[in-house]
C-alpha cells in the first residue's frame, strides 16, 4: 500500500475532544454501560416552534437555493440593528457576514490577519478551536492562563506582559467556554486601555460572544467593542447555537471593522461553503425578532442557573474537589488535583510510556477512568488548550442536561474519586500503554 505524504500543516491541526470522545462513549454503551453525557456543550432544549415554523415555511416556498454569500440582506440588517442596540455602537449591515455556525470566523481571522511567526493571544482554558487554528496557520501561540482563584477572569495586568509588537490577534471569550468566567465592564475598560497603549495599529480583537444571553446573578453582557476606540479594532462574533438551542442549524455571524475586512470574510465563505442556507437564515431572523422568543430564552437561562447552583454545591462537597462559581454559559470547571493525587494518578502518569504521556495528562486519565468504570462522560483540562497546561488538573462538566442526570453524574464522580482499587484495575488494563 502506498503511504500518503500529507501536507506538513496537517500535523498542526487540533480537534474538539467533545466530539472525539464519542467513540469511547459508544464503546462503553456497546458493553451495556449507561453513560451520563456531561461532555458536549449543547443545550438539552430544542429550537422553538416559532423558529421551526419559519424554516419549514421557507422550504415549502422553495427558498432553498444559492443566496448572497455574505448573508441575506434582511437578516444582516436585523443582526446589525441588534448589535447596535445591545453594544451601543454604530453598525452597518454591509459589515456583517453570516456563517455556518460561529466556528468559521475563527479560521477566517487567523487566515486573514496572521503571518507565520506572528503572535496570537488566546484564553487557556478556552474553546479548543482557538489553539487549533493558531498552531495550524503557523502563528506563535501565547496562551493567557485563566486562574481558578479569579473566577477564571483575566485582568489588564494579566494581559499586558503578553502583548508585543508581534501580537496580531487577541481573543476574548466572555461568557467563557469552558469555565463560565465573565468579564465585567471595568475589566474590559482596563483591558482596552492596555491594548491601546501596547498594541500595534493593525492588532485585531476577536470577541467571541456566543454565550451573551446566558448570564447569572443578574449580570448583563458587556462587549469590549462598546468601549471608546475599540469598535474599530474588534471583530464581534456570535450565533444562534447556544441562545436559541440551534446547534445543528449551524448559524453564526461576524461584524467586521471595515468594508475591506468584510469582503475578505465574504470571499472565504465563497471558497469554503458558497453560502449559508437561506431558509436557515430566515429562521435565524425570526429568532432575533419574534416576541415569542425572549420568554423562552429566559426560561432556558433560568434552568441553567438553577442547575449551576445545585451542581457547584454538590461538587464542592466532594473531598478533594473545588469548583469556582461560574457567572455564565452552561459549564462547571472543577479542580480535581487532590483527587488525582489521592488516587495515585499523578505518580502513575509519570510511569506510562513517553508517547502516551505526551498525548495525555492526569485529568485525561481520570476522565477515561470516570467514563469506562463509572459511566460519566466529561472533558479534561487539556481539551481546552494544552500549551503550558502542565500541572493543571480540571474537568469540564456541561450542565446542559436534566437535573437528575447531573446529580447522578456528580454522585458517580464522588464514588470514582475514592475508588483506589478501581483505578488500579483500570490502570492495569493497559489502556494507557497501547
């Protein structure tokens, strides 16, 4: 058989382990184990009937052909109006680009602004596709490590040392995946001043605001673009997956600072997918304009807040676990360092073959143990940025599932945290030396 000689850049392309772990889950379930899935960041609600109704109507009308690669003009107008109202900035529908979900703008940003060897600052832990695209385009990754004791927020003081004359993009994600950390307006004001003082004129801020409607404790969403002098530096990105439970619809958008940048993003759309299906865009417009949606969105937000309150309390009651209280999104990010130490995972990690050790970490080992032996699917710390993450031992649990499943999942985690004999058996199975 001929060995394919793949392009070198493929070795730099990462993945999103929330999807990759699916094969492990299926294997467990094929063996008869009932798995509680706390791995995937997907609302356990379905898209509202008002949204579905419009999509079906548009399909029946034949609105299923090619359309403007930049996005339907009426939909872009609605997006621009919504951003103008909520971010308090001047907007123009001609600077809005509609995309198939909120992931494409990450790639477009790296491909547009960043030369090989230039620097990108991004949050870690953070959405894994940030680090994947930074390394893929040959940029220098500059992870901004978020601290548990700060509620996984970062400050201007944390950011300032990372900015250099080579910095081309700074990624901000608030509310945050995977931690639920939220930046306040004061945080953003201080961050903006540092960026203006140290950043080059062509530096761009990538502001990922997809969880903008999922905030707790009375907090309101704040965007760095709302601050003086920042709209002209900022790419605002959001979408419908989280707020409107439209994950499978794949609908997102970006607001660009200039017409030229908008044109480039539009051309990437043409090169990658031609256009976002028009009937989906019409349904997305309904989500932003229908009076039926705000009460539904609020009901879902309240459910996520109630679940957060219960799950954080239960996690903090487990010996060896600490969990910061997230202020938004639908995740919790418990520290399991003492659990890994008690079970002997920290020592056992050093004893596995070097190849497997390079591709793993103690929290990933506990994650697999929790799945295969106790039937709970979670995500490990390194799934959200591995560069510089040595010695950090966390899990991400998605609270986007029903309360009973969450309680049972945390109960099983508690049992697993004390299961020394089970861990030794699992380690002895050879799973980490294959």
